[in-house]
C-alpha cells in the first residue's frame, strides 16, 4: 500500500484507492478518454500523427470484446 511506502495515513490511502476505483469505472464503462500531447523542439523528434496508437487500441478493444463473450 501507499501508506507503507510513502508514509501516508489511512484516510489518505482510502481516498486514493476510492479515486483509483472511480477512475477505473469511468474509463471502463463511461467511455472516458485521455488526451496526450507530444511537444518537441524538433518536428521530426516525434511522429506527426499518432495512427500507430489507434491500431494498438483496436487490438485491445477486440481482445476485450472476445473475452466478454
């Protein structure tokens, strides 16, 4: 637990675990998303598009739907 590692009290740990559980529910069942920005000084330091991530997401979605069946 966080308390043992970082020295937080029980109240903080319970609130943190509740927050994480609420986040999991929101992402899993309420179609929540995370948007990320890649900022770099050089334009070629990062890909211009993030299409490679869409393919990975589609694979995860297919795997989850197959597991649900």
